[in-house]
C-alpha cells in the first residue's frame, strides 16, 4: 500500500482564484480533509486554514466532515483532484453563538433600565405609568429571559461540541439578527411596556402553569444537550444515535423542549412578540431537525429507528 496520496489541486471559483495555490499536493495515505486544508494553506501562504473549503471534483459537493479520510472520498480518489475555494475570513462557531445569545441578555437589561425614557416620549403612553416601577410579572419574565439565555451561554462555552471549527465571519450579522432583534429588542419592548399584558402584580393560575411548563422545558432541554454532547468525543465529528428523554418521539427532542419552554413564557407574558419569535424559530428548527433525521438515516441505516416527526409530535 502506498504511503503517500498525491492529488491535483484546482480552484473551485476560477473568477476568485487563490494566489499561490499549488498545482498538486502530496499527503500521507491516512490524511484527513483537515490535514489537506492545512497543507494547502501552507503552500498557498494562507494564514488561517479554516478559510479554505475543499470540494469533491466530481459531485462539486463541499467536504463537510473535516475528520473524513480523503482516501474514502470516492470522487476525490477517482479524479485524483481536490477543488479549493477561499471562504473568506472565519470565526469560531462557539464565538458566533456567544455573540448571538448576548444580544437578548443586553436588551433585557437596557429596556427595563431605560423604560421611563423610552415609553415616556410616546404620545399613547401615560407618562406617570412609564415612570412607575415595572410590575411583578414583568420582572418575572425578565428573570426567565435571562435564565434561558445565560443557560445558552453556559452550554455554548462548556457543553456543546461542534463538528466544524468555523463559519464565515459575515454570517455573524445574519445569525445574530434573529436573537438580537426578535428575542432581544422586540420582545423586551412589548413585555416591559406600561400597557403590556404582562404589566400585572398578581400571578394567576395560568401564570403558574406557564412557569411549570417553562421549568420542565428548560430542564429537559438541558438533559438532552448533555446527552448529545456525550455522543461526540472532544474535537470529533462522529455522529451518535440519540437515546435520551424525548428521543423516542422525535428526532430532535432538544428543539421540542425548547419550544415547550417558550410556550411557558407565552402563557405568562401573553405577548405577540414572543409568539412571533418562537414561530420564526420553529421555521429554522424544522429545517435543522429534518436535516438531522436525513443524516442519521444515512449514517446508521437500519440501526437507526426512523422517526415520523422530527421536532413536534403530530405536527412536524
């Protein structure tokens, strides 16, 4: 068996060629996709190898699994070639998530603090009401929002394991806008308004139900995230078959319990903004959960018990 793997190297985007791209590269027989990126980056004088995307020359598909052996990529071996594209400046996935979730935390501090100044200038809001302290239910919701997103930040830093190192830096604005503008700005402006449906000092039975639903959703979501993290070794990209609470019902129980927690917030807040936020989130999660179901079926075949619903039993 040869100890070396020699591959031609070509530009995936000829109109935006990579300067100093070598015509070929010689790699160990057991080289991974990431090994090839590092080698090509050295030859091309590219400082960050993560900005290089490698593609199958036959299917033109992006080689997603950075730990995959190149010798197992049929199209690459058949053509004896790798296509390379500069993906632009990169940022770590973990950093992106930290920035995303930081937005709601900030807005749910700023809006309550600036409440007299924001609502006091609006003609349809009584000035005295704007200057009055927030109601107890509004403070409760402020605590729930912070609890949720501080949990997210903790999981991002200490729990989650990412299959990819980085994503294009330009995606930060797109990815963060959803959380900063909807969960942060929009929800806080509606919930903390003096005339909000959450401007109540007494908790009703519906509020207690909502608090219980939120607590169950957050706790179960935490359990699922811990389980999913245990399926992957540090730095690994391998997939595992989920076998935890809710996984007998749907492909992505973490999304199911995420939605459940936000249903609890809706019951307490009666806020249209929170409804809009989670309904928009469901659109994204539906796509991700379906992609996960497809990936699990492809990876494990008959060993994986196929799911009819990917995130919400009886619905999605």
